[in-house]
C-alpha cells in the first residue's frame, strides 16, 4: 500500500494537489518528473528481471527429469510460516530440502515467492503459468505418489455433508484431485504411459461408429492408432473410409446410418483403482454417453461394460453410472460443468429417479505405474538444416519487382532473401534457380522433391515434417520426385514436360454393385484400393478413383458392366511417372497375387447375398493404359513487356493528360499575360497613339458597342480639362468618360458624317 501511495504522489500534478486530490506535499515539478522517470525505470527493470527469471526457470525444467515439475499447478495447503522470497526455481527446490516435512513446493515465478507443502497437500490446477509445482528432489525415490494415489480408499462417511467431512472420510484427510495421481510434464500435460489396454476393437465386433470425435489434421488414418497410443489423453480413434483420423471420447458408437469405419479402437492408458461402488447413486455434473433407445443391446450386462469402458478410456473420468431407463452417464472433462470437489451428498444423491434406476457405477482413479511412466524426451521433428525443407515451394513464387536468379546453392538463395527488402521465404531449384517470396506467399507442394525452400530466419514456430520422398509423393499426387529417383527403364520413353497417370481397369464377375448400399460400396472400394496398393507395392494413398485432384485418395471406382458384374477403375502414378508406357505397371498387376488380394478384400466386407451372384467373385485380366496428367510447373519468368504493360499504358495516359493540362495552362497564362500587357499599354504605360485607338476599337467591336471615331475626325473639346501625357495622347479612361454622340448624333465629338 505504501508503494501505491508513493507512486500516486509521483504522478500527481500540481493542479490535482491544489484541489485536494493528491496526497502529500505540492510543488517541485522538476523533482516530480525525476521521480516519475525513476518509477518507470524501476518498472521496466522489474519486467526485464521477471522475464529473465521465467526463461531460466523454463530452461531448468526442460533439463530436469520428466515428471519432476508441472507448470500451472499449486497446492491446496502449505506448511505455515515457511514461505520465503527467492529468485529462481532451482533455489526454491534447494530450500525445500532443508524445510522439515517439505515434500512438494510451489514457486511463484512472477512474484519470486517459494511455498512449501507436505505429503498431505493436494495438487490442483492454478490457471497461471507463473506457478510451478515440483518435488523437493528429481530423484525417482523422491517423486513417489502419496498414499491416496496408491492404497487409500474412502471410509463410510464418504461422501459427507460438507467438503471437510468428505475429506475426513479418507485416511490421509484429503480426497484425491482429478489427475493428481498421473505424472505430468513440465508444461502441465500428462506424460505418456507405456501400459495400454485395448478395450474395444472393430475386429472383435465393436461397431466403432462413434460420434463427437475430432479430426486430427496431418495424421493419416493408417497411423491414427499409433498416434492415439502416444497420447494419454486420446480415448478412442477411428480410421474412416477416406483414411482420415478421428480421435476423442466418442459417444453413441453403436448405431449410425450410412457410416462404417475402416477400423477403430477404444484404449485404456495406465491402470484403474476402484475407490467406491456407486450403484444407486446419481452424481451431478455427468454427461450422457449413450442410451439403448435403438435397441442395440440385447443384454444389460453388455451395456454396463461399454459404459464402464468409456470412463476407463478417459484418464480425466472419475465417475460413471448406468441406469437402464436413462442410459450411460460419465464425467467428461471437456464439458464446462463437472462434479464438484470434494464430493458431498448434495452432489451424490440417492433419492432421485435416476438413483433408484441405477444398476451399476463406480468412482475410479487413473494412475500410471512407476515402471510404466514414459520419461523419454520427445525429440523435435528432424528437418533440414536451418529450417529448410525439400519438396515444397511458395505461391506466388516471387515478390513484386523481383526476378529469378541463378545461385550456386540454397544457402546463397537464402542469403539473397536476407538482402532483399520484405523477403520472407526462398525457394531453390535443382538447376540453380532462386526465387524469393514475401509474406503473402503460401507454402505448397513443389513439382520436384529436390526443391529446397524455407523462411529467411529460423524460429520455433516453423516446424516441418521429416524429409520423406513418400510423404512428398502423397501430397504432390504426381510423384515426380520419386520418378526422378528411379533408375531409367530400358525401352521406356520419357517426357519430362508432364507426368502420366496409369489408368487401371479390372473386370470383376459375380459382383452386383447395384445391390450394394452406399456405405458398403464405399467400404468395398476402399478395400479394393488396399488390395491394388499391396499388389503393386505403393502406399494406398497413391490409388485414386479418378485422375483429377478432387478425386478421392485410397479409393477405386466400381461401375456396373453391360455383360454382368462390374468394372473396377483406379488411377495411380505411372512407373516411372514421366513415362508414357504402362508396361512396367502392367507387369506388376498381371500376377496371381492380385486375384488373391481382391478376393480377400471382398470377404472383409459384409456384403448382402444379392451382391454376390455366384457366391464369390471372378477377377479378369487387368488392362492398363496411361493418361496425360501434367503437373503445375514453375511459371516461366515473364518478359518485361508482359509484366509491365499495364503500368506502361497507365503511365502513357498520365503523361498525355499531364502534357495536355500543362499546355492548356501555359496557353491560358499567355493569353492572360497578353491581355494584361494590352491593358497596360492603354493605360498610358508604353503604348503608341495608334495602339491606343486600335485597342478600344477592337474592344468595342467585340463588346457590341459602336467604335470611337478615329483621331482628327471630331472637333469638339472635352467638357473637362483633359490630361495630356508627355507622350502626347489622352488616357483611355478620359476617352471613355467623354462618350460618343453616336452615328449622326451630336456629342462631344460632333458625330460621324
């Protein structure tokens, strides 16, 4: 509070002080300005010190064994009168080793405070990244979980009428917090556990038609299971007919029309401890997992097992209940509301309709045995040196006013980008071509795997997949890089200007595709794509239902045949891709293994009886042809005229209009100057007598008035004394003031004859 008062005094103005708004003495503006500058300097210094402290703390956590620290957590209780102020996480851990009873500590990095706790303290989320919880030592024996995570179960008083009474029902005096017993990384995320059990599998009859999953971008469906096993927060995975990967808790996994996954599993990470039987309870904050409204479950026991497996697969799920008339309910941590902590009788009710109908339920605890904790550090993705990568470029390929240059290597191309204003990315071609791109360019697949590209500077946000020809081939769909790496085939002509797709047609007798439902047809087309890919030895993603980029990968097309049966049509990059001859690919297809693989694929799909006309299929001889499929090549460097003709035309118009305005302006200016000179001459400054008469005569004719008589014709004398200049003529204003008598009139000049 004293700091706030002094800060207020430093920033008060004299006017505020005179009005009584500012505490303290008045005046001395110079002294106040100096004090304000001092306060700002101290604040900036504090921010810099805090930033450096936090950075050092993160480096210390990263270098320590996994599971020793967890950022974003705190303890619910601390040892009284032991907290200290310190300057780093490392010093805080060292102090914990000298505090009696200290097992855990919390370091508040931004405030520089260190708090100590014993084994009865519960680790809970804090919501602040500046709070770091850790063990007093990073040795394995010091990171032992408390008894409530290993052996304790609640007594008869749980749940109690209050949070305190619920805690007292536990031998250690505390109810475990959710995920308290699961080891965590330094950033607070749960560590992977090597103990994994498969709870449900489509190969064992589980439908796996789960809803509510999230698509994992960048993960192929064939790698979906492996990716889920490495993530302890992944409950189930699903590989669709389009080889897309979906993961999540998954609800209503049994009945879903027009959908059949290729494969799916529900996994359990770690082990389970059952803490209490919840039969006859209703817990507030649970989410519905499924019900039996569709009549899928013929036995109640099967529904109970599936409900239990849903909660067992989620390491954040502690409660699950099943009531035949209501369905399965469980804790879903992804929802905003959940069961309260600690659990009390106000949230665990026994007198509701659901509680009376509940036939099964459990309060469980997830934990990973010490010998199964994966403490292996995940290495960053292997990439080319200095964040460069192969097989990609940028579109648009070049910046405004930039050109294609020839460089000896990709490092020189990057150096050129560094010397170019507003350059952010570079791309280097095998022939030495170098293009530099700006911030508006997007990373796209290049026409050749040998293209090297990357950002101008390395940073942590630029992460690329490991260099892989196969990965690039799958993305490019043209596979030029793979063809360039292959040895040339004798007798095969190549055309490097374009790529060629192989068009495969296989007649299949005994299969009536018109009798197949759309989901069964899509699934069968995917199985046939697997069979062809296995036969010719390519990834299944190289098999397409059509040659266009919008056609589906890992699919073939089945169409009815006029003579019965169907025709299987598939497309894949020719081997080699730049060759126009399908001889090599045809030799790989015309083997007995193709027939065997297609028949096995047919048996993997539950087809209706009407679809198999003869009981099994008969595979005919495959026919292979090629189809031109040019890849998008690098744009040719435009000529000067083709690139700049709009600007040149615009400049030409601008010059013409500017010249016209320039000439028009000076012409008007000349007319104005000429008129000015004439008026000066008439006024008696530098004009002859003849001009003095000629000018008003012209002005009179132009204005419609009668012209004045020439000099010497009139004989009248002026009515007033006229002024005669030294040049011997009468000024114009006098002539105009005398007036005329008109034609035949009598005036000062006597008129005209």
